[in-house]
C-alpha cells in the first residue's frame, strides 16, 4: 500500500524489514507474486535515486524480472504486463529511451487487454513519471490523466487524489498543444 500511495521511503523500509525473516514467514507468501512485482519496482526507483546503493536496488529489480520471465511462460495473460513494466523501469534506469517507451506502452496495452485496470493505471503513471523526467510535459500530462481515469474506474480514491496533485503541479508546465 505504501508503494501505491507514493510513500516509497516507507515501502523501502517495509522491504528491508521483510528481509529479516525467511520468505513466506511474514505472511507475504500468499501475496508473493505481487510482493516480488512491487519489490522490483521499488528496486528500480531507488537505484535511480540512491546511486550509492544502485547495485543492491538494481539487483532487486533484476531478480523480479527473472521471476516474471519464468512466470510469463506459464501464464502470459497474468504476467506479461507486469514483466513489461519491470523491464520499462530497468530501461529507464539504463537510459535506454527507445526500449523504455516500448515496454511502458506494451505494459499499458497488455493490462488494458487483460482488463487489469489498476495495473493499467500504474503503467500509465509510471510512463507519465518517465516522461516528466524527460521534460516531455504534455505527454506526461496525458498519461497522468489516463492513470487517473484508470484509478477512478478501479475506485481507488486515494490514488486519484495523489495523481490529481501531480496533474495540478504539471499543468502550468504544459504548452496546451499535447
């Protein structure tokens, strides 16, 4: 929940605390797929933000990618959008713009086609953040608006309010031609 609400420092602390216990002993086993997905996203975020620990955080993200590459072979429907999003975040970290954009778009498309509206919203928001980092404000705004639509459809009012704040900050930076 900390990750989805944007409190990445708290999410990282929860990840660190969970590592003190054997896998599954914290009740995370039931949610292991989601945990590994979120842990991978946390890893790539902190690899970008904390270069002194970049290897530690990158390895966490790369481990998640490996799990999802295995799982996607068993259920493309359930795991492809997640794998694409993890790969997009890796390419963002690696500054491979062409692959990052392709993977973000593939994640959005797969989530939409598979009717995972909450994960479509997450992929839209991650793409918007990536575009904001690249100073592509109009495109970023469009994807934040798409994320808001997805979260609203899912009924996630807290996420809608958080994205609305990002939109309000971004709006003055846009040209209006987007």
